[in-house]
C-alpha cells in the first residue's frame, strides 16, 4: 500500500531527526523543503552531483546558500543505504524507513 503525502513527510522527518539526528531547523531540513524533496526515495534517485548542488534560501538574508559539504555527505550516505540493504536481500519499501 502506498503512503499518503502526510505519511511520506513523516517518514522523511523520522529519517532526518531520528536516524540522522538532525535538528528540525538544520540546513538539511531547509534544503529538503526548498527543493521539495518529500521521501527518502527522492534522495536515492538523485545523483551525487545533484546532491552536491542542492541549496536553500536563508530566510534572514534572502540569499541562496549551498548545502554544507558534510550535510551533503549525510544525504549521500542515506542514498547508499538503500542499495546496500537491497544487496543484503532486505530491500526497503516506503514503510521500511520507519
């Protein structure tokens, strides 16, 4: 069964805050929101080059800020996790991230 939009948002929030242990106002959260990324699968489908070029708008200065390299690395690790698990014979479906 497919997840609703609200459930997908909850999955992504869970991954960011519980798995990656990021604060809810982190640059990754801001980047996710600015780039309309709604599920971990959106990240998995991106190339590493696309992840490196993600950015977000700073609300205080209205400037566009690139995602910090270390934070982009977290998204790359998340991207690598899905094929790793599939290789172990444990593919992750939408609900498997919770």
